[in-house]
C-alpha cells in the first residue's frame, strides 16, 4: 500500500503493522525539564514492533550544539542498525503526541529518504483508540538486504550564514516555533548562557498553535490561517527555527502538509542566541523588520 505523507492515522497504521517492508520508529524525546526517560518509556510501552530512534544518539557527536544532524555516513549506519534500507517504508511517532517525531521525519527527508511519514497524534492517540501495545525487551532488527544510501538534500537544511543572508535579503521568511514569551524576550531561555529575544525580522508561530486538543496536526485550512495570522506566506520561501531544531520541524511538517518545502535552521536559538555579535531583537517582531544589518 502506498505510504500516505506526511501523516498517517492510527487506523492506517494498525492495518499495516504486519507489512514486511514497514518499520515503525519511536522517536520520543523530551525537554530535560520534563525529567522523562524516553528509552525507559519505550521499553515499558510501545507500538508492537516499534524500534527506538534516539535523536540524541543519531546526531553530530562532535558538535557543541544539541542534537545537530549527523554526517551522512553516521545516518546510514544508524538506519542499518534499525533495519532500514532502500525501499523500507518508515512511520515515526513520539510519546508526546506530536513533538519530536517531526524532527526524525525531517532528518529522513534531509538525507533523501522519501518513504517516511508521521503518526498523527502519536502514542497518546494510539492508546486512546485502544490499539495494541507491547512492552519488555526489544528484538534485534533484521539487517536490511539493501542499505540506505544517504542523498543529502540542502533544501531541507539551513545554517547560521544562510539564515543571516535570508533575513538580510528579505526574500526568505524565518519563522520561530518558540513560545511567544521567549520570542519577545520576556522569558529566560531554558538553556543556560543564551540571550533572550529573537532573530531580527523573524516571525513567531508557536508550535502548539498548530495542534488540536488531541495533539494532532490541524487541518490544511486551519494551518494556512495560522501561518497567515503570524504574518507568514506559506507560498513564499521559509526557514523554520526554534530553541534547538526540534519544534521547528513541526512547522516544516505543517508546511509540507500544505505542499510547501521549508528548511530547518538546525542550530536554531541554541546557536544564534549564544553570546556573539549576531543581533537580537525583543518584542513581538512587528517593528524590527529593518533592524537586521546588511
């Protein structure tokens, strides 16, 4: 069966659980302030057959920034360990509902893996629907007959220089998924040592506004309205950003649902907000369009 993208329902997934070419990944990740252990939760309760996709481990271990995208060779090796090769269909979920699964989805897309989708509403919706669960030790995945070869696609990824150029040009929109108080500079950053505020010229669209009460992604009309209300044109180029590149991927997932590709600023505020010469603005963003130096 063709893999719906970028989202699938619990009904669709339960009908495909036994498909030999389908791999389900638990990509749960939680902010340190929540004190949760995603691996332990995976062992205690997961979708049957799900394997754990560790966003912290499958990252650039040499970077001083949190969970940056890994090198292509490291991503290939991680997928081989998970039993994912060419032609494997992948469904990603998380225990929050819709928090970190989009980050894993984005990594697959950034490395050229097209056959990937996200379980809308994640594990909470799966549980509430009375779908099967399993617990205990996890079976070792069968190595794929054909390994996945990474094909990095730069249209999914932006770095600091690209973001700086985008803001200076005024032709590429930068959209920040952080909570409004953090964007305005009124709340301290959870990571020590970071400045408060936002990238001058960026727009704020808190990621929670894109989800409904079940933590599912809103429908296309509601997503379109949310972007427009934030002063964002979904039909124009967009770079998404957040605190460390996780919830930015939720914005990119929403844009993908609207048929628009966007790049994630991987370093996000963990990079830009460090003490440096990079400019920082405060307020709601309505008056800082001209603050960014050329």
